[in-house]
């Protein structure tokens, strides 16, 4: 077994050698640029920790781990164009640093490179791993599509919202654990349990993200509190509030979430008052805890000695507690 | 063995059932829209004819054939954004019919779906077929990148141009023949010969395309003659001319290819006069014929009875003679 730091270093080396040629530079430089950002590398971490449940060596599974990071960064490049985001992790986004054309094409080649890396999985489980990766990749696209559509709708049901965040971000976490473990010899049922663990962990984390945006101490979390409220963004909190508000409050809340004219602080404060009134925070905390517990239970059921699960438990408990 | 019409019908059915779900409609409708266009289906045709060299049945290889068409149409969707093309095959392009965001994301999911279809190749040859498909997909991106860069450059060498058109369009034809034949049991060396045949055929066809743009009878070819000249587009003919023009003519030709102010007919006529003077047409004809001959020779070397090669020979001689 290898410790977390060794694994983290392996991942950085793997990403630095992800297989992008030097030329044409206009195609591959943007891929290197976004991958060199200071992401948390959660996805390759999950992949290798999934593998380490079943095999002491993690090196053979590094290409799969790197594939997950390359795929994730492909989605960032294309999503940033769609969302017209100027900055990502403190650096200009690819379409700002270069242009939209470059960002489209470099993103495309990153998706292809992710498949090249995935294809290095052991032949015996390649069809299975490919199938999981492809299903996940499609769901991530569907999640992004739903996210954009939901932002244009007046009301979105909580179930639809949960399905959207699951597809947009959580299925990939499940996929990482599935593919890493399966490549390292996990049975189909253990790999499926690990998929569930990653999926539920991701949903729990997304709900936490929504909570933190409204409630976190700005100094600790590093973002302005209430950003989602100011931007009229649909979150677990806003949708819960809209779903349970009484007849009198509902139209006022709807108005709050469609106005651009109110001063920011006043708007945040008005919404937070409604959150208090309807105990929205408690509902969100409960959902977050429930998904986290389901993830924990799924991991418990995986048929490997408890000692092997320690690193993954640590990752679940620590890395996911506050940061993306 | 199945005749051409049966195969063509199979392909249309395969494309109509390419596996795109109904929802989210905003994601999958654009994929269905571009795939329902009246393309020639050259790529799936090549795939199944490659398969038919080695197996009487073609149905098992239909997913691979459809993958090639889905991949090709993915490149059209994204290229049309980059080229700001408003119309494709007489219909609005996806980014015009919907918007750029939709065209990016639908294109992405088409690339993923192409991989899903490719993954249905027989397990024994899956790694090989995946490797060829991925290498090809990367080269297609590199070709598009080079094409865009070349348009911004003053001068491009003929070798660079040939490599660019090979990557942008011809490697995929080689890939179709390779994957179809390999899936149907071709040896690695026969599949490689078929790859060469497709590659060379594609280059020959691209040079022909450049020739036709300048020399075709507009009534027969359906496009205005000299369109490439009017748009200052780099083609085999323009680059050959620039490469061989003498010191006196060279600056005049460079000026011709950078002007926007000359009346169209006058500009076309001036360039055509230089083509005459330097016998550019003959040089292009010779290159076209040489690549076509290399394709023919490669097919001749494939170790199957001559009778099995008839359908593919017919496709090479007829479908590629005039139309894309």
C-alpha cells in the first residue's frame, strides 16, 4: 500500500505526462494549461484509492486516474465557454486566454485523450470500464444541459435538481471509484457499491456546497457569502424554500429570486430570513447527512478488510469536508 | 454477401437508431437533426465494405459503421461553429438552428456516443480498434487546428498542406476500412493495407475537390467555379502556383491572393491565367492520380479473393469520382 502523499505525487507526474504531443501547440498548449492548474485532483485520488482497496500497487491504474482528471478538465473548458466564465482557479479560462475556437477544439482533443488513457485498462475488464466511462460522460453532458435549462425555468423540483447535480458532478466520482477498483480486480458487485459510495458522496458534497455558499464564514470559505442568492441561482436551499413556502410568502419569495434591483446585502438578508422561518438549513443538513451516510454504508459493504478502507475513509471525511 | 442497396438501407436504419435518448431534447435533438441530413454515408459504407471483404454478414459491424458517421457529424457540428458556417447541406447549421452552447454540448455527446458504438466491437480486437479510432480522432482535431492556422499564414508548403488534408479528412476513411475489416477478422497487415487504401483515396479525393472547385462546370458540380479563389482559400492549386511561380510573378500572385477589392470574375480569371501558364492543373492531376493509384495498389495487396473486392472497387471508382 502507498501513502497519500506518494499517491498524490504519482498523480501529478501522471498528469504532467498525460500524453499530449508538443504540436500543434495551438491545440495542446491549452490542455496543458488547464491541467497544470491547482485542482484538488479528487477524481484521480478516488480512482487510485478505489484500486488500492484491491491491489497494493497503484501504478498500473495511473492512466485511468489521469483519464478522469483529463475528462473533468475537458468539461471545465467547454462549460466555461457555455457559462461565459472569465476566470477559473484564479487564472483566465481557456477561451479567454486563447479564444472560443481554441477552447472548443482543445476540449475535444482532451475528451479523446481521456479515452486513450481509459483504453489502457486491462483487456479483460476494458469493455466494462469503457461502458461505465461512456455512460458517465453522457450523463455529465445531460447534467450540464439540465443545469442550463433549469436556470431558464421559473421553478425546478427538488428531485430534478438532485438528479441534475448527480449527473453533472457526482456520477463522475462514482465512475472513478468504479473504474479504479474494477481495473484492480474488484468484483462487479463491489465495484457497484463503490460507485454508489462515490455518487452519494458527490451529492452530499454538492448540497454542502450550496449550504456553505449561504452560511459559510467568508473568511474561511474564501468566497462571498450569499453569492448564489445574489445571482438568483437555483440551489438546494432556494428550491427547498420555494417548495415549502406558504401561499402568502411564495409570491414574495419568487419576486425576490427574480429581482435584479434590490441592493445585494438587503436581498441576501431577506432570503436568509425566509431560510430561518422555514428552517431550510436543517432540511439541507439532513439531506446532506443522509447522502453521506449512504456513501459510508456502501463503503462498509465492500468485501475487503477494513484496514484497506482507511485511506478512502480519510479522503471522504477530510478532503470533502470543505473544499472542491 | 449483401448488395450495395441493402447495405445502404442497413446504414440508414443504423443511423436512425444510433442510440440517442429522447431527453434532454435540447441535447439530443441537434444530434438527430445533423445525422438526418442527406450525407453520402461514405464512412459507414467504407466500414461495412471493409468488413465484407472478410465476412458475408455485415450486421455485426453496423455499430462501428454508425460510430464513424456519428463521429464525422460531431466534427461537422464543431467545425461549423469554428468556421462560422451558416448552412450545411442546404439546412441551417446546428449553432444557427439552436445556438453555440447547444452545438458545443451536442457535439460533445456525439463524440461520446461514437465511442459507445465503437465499444461494441468484438472484445478480442477492441483494444486495437479503439486505438486506431482514438489516434484518428486526435489527428482529425490536429488537421482542423492546422487548417485554421494555415489560413492565417501567408505561405504554406505543399507537404504541410497534404499532411493537413490527410489528417482533417483522409485518416478517417482509412480508419473506417481498418476498423470494419479488423472487426470482421482481417489480419493486422491486411487491415493496415486497407487503412493505406482509405488514406490515399481520401487525399486523392481532396486534391480532386480542389481541382473541381476551379475547373468544374458549375452546372454539373453544383457550386460556383472558383469559390476557393474568391475566398483566398489555400488549396493544392493555389499553393502549387505559389511554390513554382517565378520571381516576377510571385509578388503579383501573392497580391492577388490577399486582395478583397478585385471584382470576383476578374480575380478568378487572373488566377486561372497563372494556372495555365504554370500548368498547375497537370501537376494537380498527376498528384491526384498517383494517390489514387497507391490506394488501388494497396487494395490489390489485400489477401482476399478478387471477387470479394468488387463492391469496394466500385465504391472507390464511382462514389468518389465527383461527390463528397
